[in-house]
């Protein structure tokens, strides 16, 4: 099954790749590797909150899934609009807006990891870091950057 068909079967439509909010580019392609800048938890609106305070792990994982969808939108843009050129997810680095005593960052970032494996199968399996942040841009709950192999 194609990537686009699998996404459609999951009820996911990739948005237009979000524009950068500052002085950086949304992705850099070097050969067959695409480095995608951090994608924040923003669908139709910002998903804000602080894990361990006013947001629970399930809501954080849902925010991380939104970040993963935005990452795929950037990969699609990097491939000239053809998501089928995605070979695999190489690495994710996830940042979780959380309190000092919150320790479930991996469970939050699982929202992105689980979605990518569900959507891409083995090509979605990746190395990963999941870390806490005292604050994230615009008060968002999660930001994730990624490295992808493409054709």
C-alpha cells in the first residue's frame, strides 16, 4: 500500500508544509537525507500546555502525533510534493513542555513514534530522543525535529 493510501486509510490528510516562523528554513536536503526543523504541535490551532501541570500524557501524545504529521508534510515538500519518495524515518528528537518533576517524556513522544510506525510500517521505525523543556515557542506542548531518508 502506498504511503498516501495508508495515510488516507488512517484518516490523515497531510497539510501544506508549515512556513518557518523565524530566520531558518523548514528543511535542508543533503543528498538522500532530509533534516526537518522542529515542528510544533499546531493543527488548525496551537496545542498548548505543560505536561505535569495542565496537560496529561494522552493529550501530550496527541500533540506529538500532530507534530509527526507536520514532519511528514515537510518531507513531502522536500520531495517536490511526492511523499512516496520517503524511504524511512531515521531519527526524531522530541521536546516536551513539562514541569521539572514530569518524567514521562518518552510516553508523550510515543504519540509521534506510534503514528509513524502505524503509517509507514518498518520504514517508520527510528532512533529517538525525548527530552523535557521548561518552555517551548508560543507555549506549545510538543516540538519534534526529524531526520529522514528519501529517494
